[in-house]
């Protein structure tokens, strides 16, 4: 069953069309990767799904409901959470305060405490540094914090925009391992990622985006072994 569906979606920046009649779906329980070169429209797609950009055509359905015109904060309430490109943590706030911000739509204190334990299990370093300011942490630690903050909303769908950007290899491996674990715990994931090799290995399915248009789709490992995809995105 599709948790998220984009049907014939178009997005413009002024007169420039960034997304052209995109139709994709993410089924409940999946990890779906969206890969493409810089400027292909990946982040625009994610921002549109999260409600940060308006559509100029088409529709977005989430959990059976048309949310095309739903405000961004209400999409969070409905079960959608975005980890933005560049992480977007609050640098002057502590780790704990950042995590609290992720749960700002919630009032179920028992559930929030349960999710905090889950985040600390996934990211022990965050537990160790609860009182540290987010801005003083390394890039990898900030990415952990950004994902942890998103999980504090208890999302049905986690939107991850370039989680490996600018990270050292050891953090990249750790982040992808944790994404897989989050999915195995029941959270559906839509992943935008320039590290196509890692993204295709992780994904159940994947879409390839070129200049705002979907050009290929299929199982992640199948695309990873495709000669054209390897030549264009995997350096092979």
C-alpha cells in the first residue's frame, strides 16, 4: 500500500520549471532512494513533499489523504518528518533542546520519553552530549542530531535529504546503517542522496531524476548493476 504518492507533480521557481510532471510512490515499510546529479531537482522534490514549496500542478497524497495544500507543520502532525539538506539543527541550543524541538507537535509525555530512549539507543553519542550545544559538534554528530530530532516526531515517513553530505567515511557508514535500522523498526524512508552507490544498496526501490524528470525506476540493486546507471552515477 502506498504511503506517499506524487501524481503528475510540477514545481516552478518563478518562470523556471524545476519539477516536470513527476509521479512516484513510496509504499509503507519501504526505503526508496531518489538519486541524481546536482541541480536535478532532488531537494526541490523533498521540500515540496514536506510542504515548504507550493505545487504548480499535480497532487501529493499521504496515508490516503490529499495533502497538496496542507501546511508544512500539519504534515508533521500527520506523520511526516524532514531531515533537511545541510542538517538545519539549532546551533545555539543543546542536544536535548534540539531533540525537544522535534517533538513540538506532541503532548504525549510517555510516548515522547519512549522515543527519546529510542533515539539514544540509535545514537549513544547524543546521550553522552545532551548538554552540549549543537553548533559545537562535528558534522557527523550534527547529522545524527538532525535525524534524532526528526524521529522525535514519531514519523510514519522519514524524509532524508543528503544525509551523507560532507561527512567522513566512518560517519557515512554509520548513518546508512542507522537508516536501515530505523526502517526495520517500522519507519518508511524516502532518501535523497548523492552517494548513489550507498543509496542504491540500501533502497528497496529507487528513482533516477534528471533535470526535474524521472528517467528510470526499479529495485535498488537492479539499478546499481545497470551499465548506464553505473557509468552516470557510480563512476564505473
